């Protein structure tokens, strides 16, 4: 198991567009995320020429290429300079050539400005690029985010799948549908058999289900199905947060989210409100170490509105 929390989940399962809101202080792409502590990055080798960087707001993966490093996700803007220093030093490189944004969230796109201005190509789903061209206001974070200036925007985008070849290595990437957001990408480092899952997978906390930018609970289940098809029994899976997990862990998470989805549908069709659904405790037997599930449950319930109650 990737962690004791994921192990608990595996054991349990084997046994059984944005509405208006009130004005809040703004946060632009160049400002620190409110309340975020500074990163303390630690670099761990995953394979020859491949590293996992932890200790920031989200996991970062670095791969060596002939023209420079390939990064998957970039942490928060406030930590971008530190991240750049750490990866160049620890990975023995002189530049970062490519940055993947697995989705638009600040924890993934905070290095865009710094690396984009230095000439790195930035790869993302087209919907991620479109989100970054505008001012984004969502319930789960204070203020607003964006719009990004031109140098910070993704320069290579996809609607479906693609492959980045760097030296003898290949990074296969693909859209995960409407899941965590509507622009989620996975990145599969083929030769190392390492799958970077982005925000769709969280291994130490309840994830954000960003329904205001296209995420929804059924799509989260579908995204796990897509990731499972990419994996084999030896694949190491890098979540947005938490430790490296296995295919067995991923399948257990998928089963958990499907059970929660079924309960969300029942709550919606029974006429419950988000608050009443939270009170029902639809995650009661899952992940006792992940903290309060209340925000996740409320987001999962609301995420159904555009899909199953569009006229509500």
C-alpha cells in the first residue's frame, strides 16, 4: 500500500460554468495563495533520471531530458523560485525545458510565469488554458486567480491525448474528462512505468471536487477508470497529494468514489439539500485519517446539479 490511510480504504472495500458570488479580496497569478505555508522541498529518486519532489502544496515530478528537465506540475507561485533552484541542483540540470499543468489550480500552475518567461514550453488541456485566460472565482479558495499574462499560458494544448518525446523517453498524456476540473490531464512516463495522476487522485486527504470549473463526482469515478486502463500491476502512481500508490490502491479508491456517487444520486433524488446530505454521513466508513469530509460531500452533491438537475 502507498500509505496506511490507503491501506485502510483497501481493506474496507475488499470486505464489503461558475455562478456569481459575493466579492472577496483578489489574488492574482503573481501573489501568494492566502494562508499557504512556505514549501520545504525534498527530492526523492524514482528511477534513473526521474525524481519526485515533495514538501510543497502538491507533488511535482521531474524527468531528465537532453534539452533540460520535464516537470509535471509546478507548485504555488510563492514557491516557484525555490522549486526551480531545488530541481536544477538535485537533478543536475541547467534548465527546465517543459512544464505540464495537470489542471488550472494554483498548486499546479504557480511556476508558469517564472518558467514561461524563461522559455519553457507549457503543456496542458485546452480547457486549462482557457481558464487561465480569465479571472477565476470559486467557493473553495478566497479571492480570485488569474488571468495569466501571455508568457504564463500553456503553449501546447490538447483536447484528447498526446505524447512528448524527450531523448529516448516518452511522456504520454491524456484528458480525464470532467472529474476534478474539466481540464484534468494524466502524464504517463512510459519507460519508467510511472503515472502522474494530477488532482484526480489524492492519497492523504479528501480532494477538492471543483464543480464550478467542471468537476463532478461521476466524472471522478470515470477518471479513475481511465487511469486504471493506463496502469499495470507494477505501475507507481503519483497523486496530487500524499505518497506514491499502487494499482490496487487506485482500484480501491475507485470503488469508494463509486459508492459515494451512488449515495449522492440517492440524496439528490430524495430531495435533500447539500447540508442535509452532509449530515447523512455518506462517507462514514471511509478514510478516517483524511480529516473532515464535509466540504467534499457538499461539493460532490452540488457537482450533480449541471448534469442531473440542470433546471434546478
